[in-house]
């Protein structure tokens, strides 16, 4: 398994699931836009082999959504034209083409068969054979703004891991002896994570050790949050510690074959209205297939005669089994039929992403599959006013790459798309690459001297990007993402007017992304990985009154949102990601009780040993400054690092081995000397009780993975800091460790600083360290090691993982999930291409609505999805809140405008203008954080400020002149009579 390539995906699926995926064989029939999306996702995710079947010749309509095809592909079979480019996405996936018939013998050679955009006869035939042969079957199709997906995994499919969440764990406070036993958990009872019937196991329990090896047992949750378990009467008395952990239960799923499910579709919906709409969509697809069977084609675009025929066919269909159906919505059916001939990239991305995720569920048996049917429509993308709907002439094929899209929206809308100017911020990440594909296929900004697309991303391509960011190839590693992505997007559509920039959009680049830049834009699409960056970009869009389309993913979760000036509320995400506050130093050093404590201690160790120590030494060499004010803990580490200058790799290994002994053996013995395991406090309670876990010293064993990894990583980091060559040769290190004396017999010459606590590090030790530094000043400076999370070969993360594990062993903190530690240390966001593709498709739909200019809040959608658990929630955005102050009212999108005049206004004239225009008497006026005026100042100071021109005043207070391209100064008001809740609109003072 290429763990570097699939690193983000492994955090979603886990290694066992990935190994199953790597061995899987999949047959994909149909390579139009939807099939291309499924194929792209499966190849990026690393299926073992993918066989393509589509003998049909490429036509113009295919190019609207099929990104592996081009004008040069016209006339060639879609499968053959797609194979080469598809193979470039992942050289580990075997991609072949089947040109013959689909037979039972062929199907038996695959685990999963996927049909896309196929005729009903083929769907029924292949679906029946797959159900008979035990082959997992999926059928997916899109028609214009309508899509559906069907899954049949057989009558006895077992889901081994139904949810994406990690098993729930909780620390134990007490366990009673009795029948039944009662487990009291630490923390707030209201936040206890268990439910009645959950299966749990115990680990790390002291005293009542019988529970540690007990088989999984069910629990019952009491009102106070405690857990009722089995009989513990005969068990030993509970002493301290322990963790209770949930055991996930497999779930069984029973699926019906397609021929049965067609007449009794199971629809999971939140209300009756959704159920009725899903049944109408189901019947619409049946009617479209019937029309295609009768006429050998789909209905003509926006042809009223064909549409009425489809409505009639739907009315005459055999009724569905189950509860009595409501009458079909003829208006809905008619709209579906009118727009059904089109092929749209966003719809293909959405349905293709979900379909690929269902393939993974079938292969890996991880996450609950769909309850067979999924229906999705985006008919709200069409104009609400019937007079604005396209006509047949406007949607007639033009033999161009946008024919599939023109069939839905018409040539007028296509022309409007071509003149758009957009910024794609952090536009070459996973979502950004998918959005560039959407932009290229829909024809956004393709008009020379009229349209444009700017891709901004300051990152460079890493190997881990290649499993999700399909515009990149192995040879691109190390190059700027924005540059490579822009070039790849132009290959998808040579007319795309795309430029790239590797400058971030933040306060430092407002000269680059200033008034002139934003004035040309029609909108911004953002896929940012921090809330701080999202808030800044949203503020820029609010300032310039530009629509913002924003998306994000984490694992199989995703969201897509749209914020439109004066129509929807503005972006209001959290100020920052929720992170636990740092634990007190004394807790980390002496009484850690959680894995997070161990992790924080390990990060502090890394910084102290390999960065701060080197920086302290180098600073002393340069300045000869006194050490008396330096942190004693740091000086302790400096003394340990500098005791002897290493000359060879062996010296570095000896130091690492000695430091292992100090941290995980000697210091623990010293702590137990001060606080023995039976120490009793003044109130009669044991010191080592509750959250305090009595530590135990470790004995170095090179055959234990974490012992060995710590020495390997620490020795390499120590060598690098001293300018020496390290070694990755693990066999050689094992031989060297055999030759070295055991750590306990090596003496304290390498790490004697560990004999002192920070408080005991006094003048004698300080004098000793100063003398060592004097000797060291004659040599070369040390190299501080700056922690890097993105290079798996530099031993940084390895050191922290090993140190965390060993620290947790010392304090009996269980369980320790090494993958989770790496994820936290590396600040890795779990990611998978399926959710990325879906949210990009959802943003594409919102883009259609924004570009149309028919801005009605009811047409826009915020979407939240969780593919692992089949949650798909779409909602209308909130309206902007209205604020009132006396006679004035405004929303977050409003501003007070002050037009430019010659000569420029002085401050007193500006204040008079505000009072005259808005009836507001200004109390304070600010520019950013700089206070320009306050009515509370002395009369002399007010008079001085009031006589200055506004730009002069800003320059005097801030020390900065307005930039050469700056068109407005943004000022903030505080006025007499306002209350604490009042936030006036910004004042835009035009220059």
C-alpha cells in the first residue's frame, strides 16, 4: 500500500478497507459524463482494476460533461478515447476495455458492475444477472437536472463498519462490585457518549483486572450517565484508571433486484412532500425510458409536443406497489421532460461522486450503503418566470462542445457564462481542481477580452495530492499548484481564459487583490482550509458586493454554500476550529491523563530538544548574553544536548538512547521516589487516584517498535542539528544497539541534566552550562530543526508519535491510536475524492443560478452531506438580518456611501454630511483599529482633527497613504444614542 499517496484517504477508510479496494475488480459500462466521473473517482481511490465498456462513438453533446474527451475524440468509441488519460491518474490501477457483449460469464469476473446512462432493457438484464451471480450492481443516470442511483448488494450483505466515527471511549472514575456492576465515568453526565445496548470492552483497569480480558458486553445507561454492566461480585476490587471503549457492531442489509425495486421503490425522506416528489421523479425516469424505447431517442430539448407525450406515458404507467400514490405532478413531469435531453457537468459530478462512494462501500464493507434508491434534482436552476424559459430554437444543437448544456439552458445563457470573470481562491486544492473542471466544461469565462478566471494558490504539489487532485501527475510534484492546474484546465478547454497567481488572498496582498481587481469580478469561489481565511475572503466579498460560493470537506462529510449580496445572509462560520486549550505544564510534566496530554508533551520535547536548544546556543554565540533569565526547563534541555559534542552517527545514537532512558525510566523513578504509589493525601485519599495515573518506568527493548522508532528518530534529528549525516538503515541501527551497553549502565555523562528538576537547576549548573557554551562558541552554529508535518521522511512526526506512545505507556493511558496521533500532529484533514467531487458539483449548480442573474433567495441552496451515513440535506439560505436604528434600517450588505468631491472634504464636513444624509451624530470614527475622531476628546484636539482633510487625517494617524489604485476608504461609525447591539454599516468614503 502506497501510504504516502493515499495518506488522506487512509484516515477515512482505514488500511483493511484500502487493501480490499486495491484488490477489487470493477466493470464500468457507459463513458459519458457520468461514467467519466465514476471512473475518475475509482481510479484516484486505487481500485485494483477497472474495465471500461462503451462502444458508442463520441458526439458533440458528450463534451459538455466528459472531461476525458475532446474534439479530436469525435467519432471514436468513448471507452477507447478515455482510456489513456484515465490511466495517467494512477499507474497502480489496471485499466482495460471490453468490446464484446455483456454476458453472465463476463459479469462473474467482477466484484462490482456499474451501469451509467444506459437503456432500461440493459439495466434490467445486467441487474438480474448480477443479483443471480452475487455480483454487486449499481445503476446511475442523469437527465438534464435530474439524477438517480440504484444499488443492489444482494440479499445478505454485511456492513462490517457502519459509521465513519471512531469508536467512542471514556475514562473510568469508579466501578462497583455487585450484580450488576456500575461504571462511573469521568466528566459531565450529560455529555456521556454511550447509548443503551452499546457493546463495550475495558482496558487499563487496575484492581478489577478481570474486566480487561472480558468479552464485549452490553451496557445500559442510567440517568446520571453511569453504565450498568454484568455481575462484578466475584471480581477484584477496583483501584484506579481504565478506559471503556465502544465495539462497533456489523449490520446486515437486504437488497431487492432492480426488476422488483422498480415497482416498489423505497424512499427515505423527511416529510410526505419529499416522498411524493421522489415518486414523481421515479415515474419520470420510467416515462423517459418508455419514450426512448418507442422513439429511439430522448425528447427534443424544450419541445412541448415531446414533453406532453412523456407526461402521458407517465400517467399510463403501471402503478407502484405500496401505499396509494398521490396524483403525479404534471408541471414537474413536463419540466423534467423539456430539459431531459441535456448533459451537465455539475450533475455528473454529484451523482458520479455518490456512485463511486457506493462502489467503495460494496468493496470494503465499510459504511452503510444507500437504501437502494437515491433521487436528486436541481430544477430550481431553471428560471422561475416561465417567460424566461428557453425555446426549442434556442436549445437546438450547434455542433459545439456545449451542446449538452445548451439543451438545458439555451444559447443566451451559454453566452452569459462566457463573459464571466471569477476568482478561484485556493483554487488548486482538491475542491479547486474539481471546480476548474466544472468551469472548463461549462464554459465559464471563455470569451477572449471579455471573460476570465484567476486561480490563486500558494502551495506546491505533493505526492499525497495525487489521490484527490486529478489535474496533477507524478511529474508535477514540487511545482506550484496554481500554475499546473491552470495549464491542465486549458487542456480540458483550450478557450478557457485562465491565469494563475501564487499569492494568498489576505491582508498582506490587498495591493494585488485591490479595488481594480475586484471591480472586474462577477464572483468568488473559495475552498479554504481555515476559518480565519474564510472570514477574510467573505469580508472581501461583502466589501465589494460579490457573490461567494464556498465549499469544504472532511472525510465523507461536505458542505456547499452560496452567499449573494442583499439576497442571502453573509458567511457566518465559527471564528476558528474548536481546539482544546493547552493543558497546564505541571499536568503535562507530572500527571498526564489523556493521549492529548502525551502528545502535547511530545511536541514540547521536540521543540525544546531540537529547535529551542539550538537557537539558545546560537544566540549565545552571537551575543554572549546572560542565561540567568532563560527558562530553567529549556536550560536543562540545553545542558543535555550540549554535554558532549557528537562526532559520529554512533555518538548520536548513544545520546538518543540515553535520552530515552532519562525520559521514560529515570525521570519516572524519580517521580515515584517523591510520590510513591501508596502516597496518601491529608484527606485520606490516595495521591494516585481519579485522573492521576500512577506511572511505571519502562525498560528499553529494541524489539518494541516504539522504543526503536524513538531512538531512530531522535538520533537522526540530533545528527541533523549538529550537521552530521544521519542514517535510515534500521538493520544497521539494530546491530549498533546490540553493541552499546544497556542504557542504565551508560552513566550520566550524556544526559546528566536530567538529574535536576527545573527548580534545582541553580547557579552551579548555570555556571557549568556557561562554560560549555564558551567551548562550543569556537565551533560552527547548530541547525535548529523547524517542525515540518508534510515530509514523512524527516523523522519529525515519527519522533512525536513514538514519544507520545512511550509517554502513554509510562502513565497507562490507553488506547493509543498511532494514526490518530499522526493526523493531529500533521494537522491532516481526512479527505476522499468522492465528497470533493460532490461538493464541487453542488457549487456548479449554485454557479448556474448566480450567473443567471435571477436572484431569488428561494432558488439558492446550502447543502450538507455525509456520504458514509447517506445524509443529504439541502436548505434555502437565510435572509440577511435587518437592523434598525430610529428611522434607519440596513443589513450586513449595506454601506453608507460618501461620494468624492473636489476639493476633498475636511473631517468636519464629513461629519456634517453624515448627519445631513442619515441623521446620525458621530461619536467616534475609526479606520481599521485606528481612532480618527472622538467626541470625548478635548475641544482643542477635536478642532485640530476636524480641520484636516480625511486622507490627511488617515495618513497622520496610521502612517499610511491610500494606495494608488485604492478607490475608497472604509471607516467605522459609532453614533450617539446607539446601544450595545447596534453595528452601523461601514462608511465608504470615495477617493
